[in-house]
C-alpha cells in the first residue's frame, strides 16, 4: 500500500507557462532548456518539412524560441505554448523558403529553383508537404490537441491537464480535429481513404521525425541571454499588451553587422525626413501650424457627443466613469432582446490580473457575459429600442477561455462593422469601437458571428449620441 501511495504522489511536470516564468523571473536556464527539449522537436521537424535544409531549420528554430521569450508576457503561467510555437515556426519557415526562391530568381538560377520546387511522387511525401499548412488552417481548439497528441505524442491525460479540459472533451476534439484535417488535406489535393488511414500517416510522420540536435538547445540558450523580456502575465514597457504576439514584435537576426548597418541607414534616413519635415512645417501659415500641433485624441467619439445608454449584459447596474450602466434586467424592461445560448458569470476575470489592468467598475462589467454556441453560424443577436438617428457604439470583450481562441465578426443593421474582434491573450480585455450605426426602424440590431466555429460572447455595450438626439426621447436619455 505504501508503494502505491508513493506512486500516486508523483508531481505532474510544470506547465509551459511555469517554465517560462522560472526562466524569466529566476534565470533558471534548465527551465528554458526543458521547454526547448519539450517542443524543440516539433518546431525543428516542422521547419525541416518545409525547408529541407538543416541549417535553415536550425536558424528558424532559434528565432521561434527567441520570439516566444519576447512575447512571454502574453501567456498565462498555466498555458501551453505548443500550438503557438508550431504556428510561428510554420510561418517563419514559409517566409524563409519564399526569400530563398526570390533569391534564386534574382540570380536566374533556374536549375536550383526547379530543385527547390521538385514535386515528390510518393503519397507520404505529398502528405508531408501539405501537413503543416492543413493543421494550421484548423481552429485553435482542434489544432492544439492534434499537435500535442499526434506530433508530440503527449498522453491524453496530460493533454487534458495542460489544456484544462475534461479528458472526454479532449477525445472529442481530437476526433473532430482529424475529420477537419482530412477535409483540409483533401482541399489541398491529398486524399486519404479514411480517418484511420490519416492516423496511420500521422504516426509514420512522428516515427520518421528527426531528433532535436542538442546543439540547438545550447545555441538557443546562448542567444536568449541577450534578450531582456518580461515574465508571463506581466506588462511589457515596449509592447502594447493588447497586440497579438503574431504581430507585436520584431525578431533579432543573427547577422549583427547587417542589423547594425540597417539601423544606421534608418537613422540617417529618419534624420533627413525630420529635417525636411521641420522646414516644410515652418513654411506653413501660422493657422495651419496651430492645427497640426493639436494633439490627436485617443477618444475618437467627437467630444460634443453625449453618453446615451450602456448595458452590463447579464450583470448588475454599475457606475463607471460617472456613467450609469443599466443592469441586464433593467435593460430587458426597457425592451432589450437577446438571442444567446448561455448567460453566465465569469468570476475568473473578476479575480485575475487583467491585461491591461482594470478598475473595480471595469471588472464588474467584465465579470458577466452572454455567449452563443451551437446556434446557426454561432450567432449572438442583440436588439435594443433607439430613436432613429446616428449613434456610436462600443463593445466590451474579454478572453476567459484560452489565448487567441475567438474571432468575432460584428454586423449592425445588416452592415458589417468589424471582423476578427476578440482575438486576445488569456485574461486580456478590450473596449472595441466606436462603431457608427444609423437607426432607421427604431431598433438597434446587432449580430456577433463566431468565425471558425468559435463562440462569440459580449460583456457590455455602450451607446453614444449627438446632443440633438439625446433630448428627443426622454425615456432613453442619460440615466441619472
């Protein structure tokens, strides 16, 4: 009995986010080395399939892990980074391959270009060539389990713990992910007899994967010492925390002299632009110079516009920025209509350290939400009575499930307003807008569509109107 209890007392391996935190906060090199060894084979073999060159694959692997360090502040300490690394490596490898092909065209080396584009005839090679593109076309909720299970051979129970999901949910997502992957491969001209045949091909690919050279671990650790990133969950002084890691940073190159030369060139060019711009500015009339000197306002709603109404969806009444937000029930009594599948609290956002930091009233707004899942096109619909006229609306959205899980398209009055909203890091939030809306039927009609089968959700909505409209309808004037 004693032996059994000791066996069950084994501590699980630290999460990816925890290893990142240990390295960045406590300079534990072994923690980052463990992270490289855990996912380095996945990254390196993805690059090898695309580039067919060891040196280039090694360089891209270095850059991928350095980019992870630069964007570490976007990740929660419980997060898995396998899917993120896989996607970044795939994109960077494609960029390197495109640059190589352009270089060959410039050198007019047709023979080398034909060799780079050689189409291998075997089914396995055709499958290998399209595998990474097909996997990266899948929604994140299916891509992450597939990468962990099939490409890294992580057991189901460990995947469930890493992704904080029920083990049955992981199995369901894997089954659905294989079907979507098979369909994506077919669209790329790679046919498989069945899902079982696809599983066999994935197993063959994993078995033929090249082991990660230990030199990559050592070289990446050495290059990592030159960076000074911040730990997961911490704000970064030079990066907007609302910016996705896919767009938010610039990789340092290993060619130090080239980078220095580029920096010097840019400095000279910038100096010339500033000098010329300053001369042109001084030659302008005084009135024009004064207009230019006016600072651009971050609050894009015209200052003459007046707060009209705000609704804390599925939440209580809130006072925020001296404005009264209606509770969900009060809004319903005023005519709010919602088509959603789930109304629930999000206490994980109330007690978390949000990105950016949020006041108590902002957390009250973000701690409840309405969701839509399984409905037609995952549509979340909201209708609210408004007098005909022009308005500006803001939408409050936060991520409470996993980083970059959602992408939402917003439609108002049958007109698209915005796309790809809600693609945020875990525990991040944003007040999107303002979006112009013209009401002609006495009702504001909003539709939020979840892209790629993700579930749209919404925490709050603000409505602003010009002064002349707020006095038309006393029943819809600014709450007191």
